[in-house]
């Protein structure tokens, strides 16, 4: 298995460039997800802030409420301050893309979703776990999230 990359993105343009580079040269996986799965998952999270989050399963709603109103905002601050996501963090099942997708289509979708998120001027939907935040802080969070997932894909050396 390949060794994971150290990644830090300064802009969403950097994210798109990295995904396009992985598409162009190919990649090895240091984790379980393909480029299509990573890009689809990242696009989903950007889309949720514009369109709204999928409803949490009924039994998890009280848990999400409790986290959002207690430790969630502190977790978000810690992630933003440290510039990294913890490995193994659970995610909502609706955001996980099934294997076998088309890498090129997923990169194109991520590029378009980033453009849409950037241009969106309305209020962003609050996170079910972290609550609300400024667009600047969400941008930082998305850059950290993108670096986390794309770091598991290693460009092939030609």
C-alpha cells in the first residue's frame, strides 16, 4: 500500500488542480477510496452547505443536537486551529460515494460544485454537528477536509 501524502491547500483552486493532476497521471491508493469517491464526497459536503444537509436518521437526531450544542463547535475550532482532521472520523452515509464511479466525471463535478459554492451569496446551512460558522471559516474547513481525503491518493510517477 502506498504512503499517504502530506497536503495543505491554500485555495479551492489548489484542490481542483490536485484532483486534475491525479486524473491526468493516475494514482495509487493509500486508503480505501478512489478519486471518484473522494471527489464525490467532497462535492457532497460543499453542496450540503448550499442546498441543505440530508436529514439525520431519527435515532441520531438527538445525538447530533447534543454534539452541535455542546462539544461540536469546540471540535470545529480545534480542527481549524490545527489544520488537520482526525483520521477515522465518521461521516453521514449519504455523503459516501459507492465504488466504481467515473474519476473524470467526479473531478468535473467537484470543479463545478466548488464554482457554485464560491459564487453562492446566500446563507450557508449549518453543519449538523458543528453548527453555523462564517464562510471564511467554512472555506478553511473545506480545505482541510479536501487535503485529508486527497492525501490518500498518491500521484503515479511517470
